[in-house]
C-alpha cells in the first residue's frame, strides 16, 4: 500500500478500514486532552511544527497549534514543505488523515485529534513531495522519529524536494553528521539490550536524484526498520581533538569543474590559517549528473578523537551564479571560505555538536532511557524552542547550564536571552532525563515507563 503526502493533495489506494462519521464527531468534541501550542513561540517557525507532530504521533497525543509562523513576513502560516512534513508524520503513524484539520497553505491554525487505535492502518511506503525545492532534510527531521517509534512494520520513505536547499541543512549534512551521530550515540548499546531483531533501527538512505534551488526535483529514498526497545541516553561531553576534516564539493549542470576546485582550495586555505597542518584534510569533488537544474556547494566535516562531528557548509545556486559578477559573495572561492569559517566558528565554540545538530538531538534525548548529556557551544534559539516543545508534550526534564568561559566567570543557568536573534553565547551543558519510551505497537505497553 502506498500513501503519498504531496502538499495539499492526498492519495491512498485501498484504505482497508474506515472511520465512521460518528467517531469523527466524538473526536472533535473531545477537547479536554488537547495540548495547545503557540506556533510563534521562540524560533516561531517550521521546527515547532515538525517536533510537535512527531511527538504527537509517537505519544498519541492530540494537539492544536495557532499563530503558526505568525512572525514570518510577508507570508506567515503553512508552506508546502511544512504541510508535507505534517502529512508524512500522520501517514506514517496511522495511514490516513482523519482528525487532521487546517492543513492547508498559509493556514495559521492547525489541529490533530488522535483516533482509536483500531482505525489505524500501516502502509508499507509513504511518499512526500514538496513540489518545490523544499528541504528533504527537514522532511526527514519530522518523519524519522515517527518511523522508528510509532510503527510495527518496516517503512520505505520516498521524499522529493531539495537535497541541497537554502535555509536548511543540506542532505549531505544529514547523512554525514546527523545520521552517524544518532546511530553511534543513541543506538550504541541497543543491539546488546534488544537483540531479537538484528534489523531494528536500521536506516538505509539512497539518493536517487539531486535537487537544487529553485527547481528542486531531488529524490531520496530511506528504508527504516522500527525500534522495539528504548534508545540509549546520549553522552557527548568530551570534544577531543580534531582528527580529520572531510570536504565534499559538488557541481552540476552548467557549473564548471574549475568552480568546485576553486571552492575546495579556498576552504583548505582558510582552514590551514587556523588549524595545524598536521591534521589531514581529505577533499572529494563530485560531479552530480542526475539533476534537473544546476547547482554547486560545499560541506566540511571535522571528526574528533572522541567521535564528535562538526560541520560548516555553503551553498550556491544557478541564479546567483549567473549574477556572480554583481554578487561577490557568491564567487566559488568566497563560498569555500564561508564554509570554512562556519566550521572554525563551531570548533571555537568548544561544543561536541555544532549549531545545526544540537536542536536535532533534543527529541531523541526526550524519548531516551536515562540521563543524556550534550555539551554545546552557543545555544541556538532553535534548540531552546525544541526543548520547550519536548517539555510541553512529554514528561522529559531538561536542564541547561551555561558553563564558565574562564575562572572568573561562574556558571549560570540560561534564564535570560542574550546574543543575536535569541542565541545564547558561551558553552552549555544540556541535560535531559528521558521518558524511557518503548514502541507500544511492538512492545505491548503504553509506551513509556
């Protein structure tokens, strides 16, 4: 059975069970257990939607959001990418969309009422198509937790949009930084404790086609096997020393190999002004041929002796390339330097995770067994908001301590905001006591202990 989440459109072939109109009316009238979420809180963007719907589908909680992206001018409300992520969560967990209201373009209000379990249908393949260059990585942020914790059968995800999109981590970041960190940290002892099924928690991604702004058309497929037991708490508190830096430069369409080479050389030159030359830098220049549009960009990943991964990246687009004589910041060499500077900043922050990874770990820390600890650098507004959503929807308890940067400065709790755009500067220790969630469809429990 195939379910397709494609913007406002929906297709499902042969939904084998249906929900009665009487049940729908009962759901809509039962508002006592609805959790209300202000969509303009904190970061106030799509992350609130992704995390809220992931947790709601996993924990079987009904939610209502208002003021969705209210401060995102000139077009607040839902965009195609946000809608696709929401529909993916619902389709993965229950197989149809009864109980979902307000999921339409530019909507400022959205609600999801949980349905009786006997009306749920698990489909084998779920597809999400933003029909834009919307980020596939952001779709994965919403869909992956649901696929792991809210299903009893393996799932094939078919995602279409932008693999390397603006204002979002590139797919390569997800594959080279997030995914190995998740597998090594949260699943490191999982097989030893839950060894009945060797495929539990297996995540196998495949890039079918790259998609760049503005045309999109990227295509990624991910095979996911659900988890039965609890995931381990994460312990990332020792950064270690940088052991190696990997560079991936890519070019496609009308972009020339020399531009990718220029990006790579500029990034290496920038890095070697700050890091010891004894640290090996491995560069890989890739010509992407299966694409619909032209594009170019670069990703740098630093690996440390303790297994930490931190990154920096920069992205060019064909529209900016055509104007590069007027837009100096889009020169390939400048892109390479920007990516290197971002990596160096993340390293100088002193955390075990970079600014893109820290907020992506929050939802898994909340679901894990025991106490997680993550040492972060500057605390981003995305991370602060992710903690707020997790505490709103779960019984997980977070504690964030800003660490002293010198002997004269005492460690302080993050009770006030300072720094640009809500970012809190300095190093931070994020602790979380998770809820020990177990997949009720596989474990035969209510989910948490």
